[in-house]
């Protein structure tokens, strides 16, 4: 007779055996990546027919991936793989050169491993047959049918006036527009929460390469911003020039769950810009930005942290009542700072929803004693080196949506120009 512990062990072993057998029958490469150990494990023995181990090796060999993946798809693949390394839910579709003029379409999809907190798990699937089915049918009347075969949101944009020509079901659900309003939606409104520099890069890619891939902030019908991995391809179809726009949510967006977005608040840009240009000190510049925020903004204070990694130092200047007792150019160690977190994990931004749960030394030294309960930190770089972090602070918890744009995003470029001027003139 088995003891109770032996019985439990036997049940667990049977479950693992069943799962292993199940994975062997999946027509996809199933893998697990341990981001701490930098190791990949393949959970089944499936290989892409006729291509043996070559396709699965792109998950290990970056040089092979660069050689096999088509140039216009590399950025999308690299962005997706980077998210996988950060244990963020991700997916992308890309093309591989398979030899002798043959190109295959593949989908890479992953999620954080719920049983291994340092791992991501996922699949690599050959989707060539599905894509070829889409491309096999000609004729503009069937174009909407074609894009509906794709799971991710897809828009077709008129090249002439930049309005939407067609949208698949996923895009309609994502953007939440009525059909009539969707067809009058402009590309500019869709991308309104992006900087002019980013949009210039998009248009430059389309002009010189007929395609662009990267992260964009996409606006829905409520004006909420969603960060997406986006691929834009210029195509000609039935004597019409179009942009094929494919979007992939980078994570489980809180705005989609009805969470209020406190991010890129609307402000009178021209008036605020003029005021910023009159500032003679960094503190005046921060105070001007703080006053520009609307009355319903959760932001109670703004802090600038200037970063000197080689000196293990950050120098902070604050504006707003919580920081009235903080002296200008107050010094803290870089180690244990927000900046260190951003650099270590290569973060596009850093949001703390409740500082009382923090383990960062700077939160306990600087923010918590002054009643700051949540903040949104936006990093800025020069030649790929982190030089400063702009931090929007609130005395209320849960004030910032990690998926929203940073507050006053439209003013950030002007802020950086005036910051350099104030530092030069002091």
C-alpha cells in the first residue's frame, strides 16, 4: 500500500509524463528560456519539416537569426525576443530564408512561465500555409476577407490622404470605433501620442525602404494610448497605393481593463512652450511644467534626476509642495536609484504604483518620507547613455498607468532643449 506522500509523488510524475507526451504531439517547437541563467530548453522534439534543427537554432544563435530573417522583419523579431527576455507576453510574425529561394512565414509567441519565475515559455510555429492562403486570392473586393484571417489588428491606410481603407475584426475590437468613424480616421490621429521624432523615423523608413517596424503608441476611440509593436508595409493593390499596418499589444494593457489613464494630459502647447523658454533655472522649468498640468491631474510634484553613472551619483531637483524641503542638487547614490533599475532592465519607463511596497533605497530615502505614494519615471539618453530621468510624483497610490504615455509627453522635446540651455547658462 502506497503512503500518502508516495501517492502524491506518483500523481505528479504521471502528470509530467502526460504533459511531455502531449507536447510531443504539438506541431510546433515548444521552448522555455531561463532569463537569469541565459539558457533555453526545448520541451519537445518537434522540428520544422525539411529544415531539421536550423529553424529552432535562431532562438539561440543571434548571428544565424540575423542571416535567416528578412531585413525588414528583423526589428520586429528583435523587439519580440527582447520582451521574451523580460518575461513580457509577446508575439510576432516574421519571414525566414530557408534556402534555394524559399521563404517561410513563422510565428513566435510567449508568456511568463507561471511555474518558473525567471522563465518565459512559448512556441515557434510555421504559419506559411495560412499566410499563403491569404496571399493567393486576388481582387480588392476580397481584401477585407484577407486581413480578417490575421489574428492581430490590421489596418489598410490610403496612401493618398492617410485615412483608413479597411480594418480587420481584431482592429475594430481594439480601436473601438464605429465602422463609419473608423473609415474617416486619419493615420495622424491614430498616432497622435507619438513624438515628432518617432513619426519622422516612420515616414523615413516608408520612403526609403517601403516598410518600418518598431514600437508606436496607438490611440483608440477614447483617446487612450496603447503601446504596440507595429509593422508598416507599403503595398500596391488593384492600382491603389496602401499602407498595411499590423499592430501587436506589447502587454496586458491596463487601459483595456477600464483603468483610468493618467498619462499624456492635454495642455496648451504653444503657451507652455513660450513660458518654458523664459525659464532661467532647472527648478523654474520644472515649476512651469507642474503648473501646466490640468486640475484633475494626479501629479503633485515633478523631480529631475541627473545621472552620473561613472561617479555612482544622481543629482536631484524637485518642484512642488512635497519637495519644498529638498535642497537643489541634492545628491544620492546611483546604486539603489530609479536610474539603476531603468538601466539594469532596459526599461522604456518605470512606474511604481505603491511606494510602500518598494525595496529601492531611494524610495525610502526621498519619496516615502515626503508622502509620495506613486510615480512615473521617464528616462532620457544621450548617445545611448542614460543622462536624466523626469519623475512625475503623486501623493495618491495607483495614480499612473504603466501602459500610458508619460505625463506631458508632447512637451518632453521642448523640456530637453530648455534643460540644456539652463545648464549651459547657469
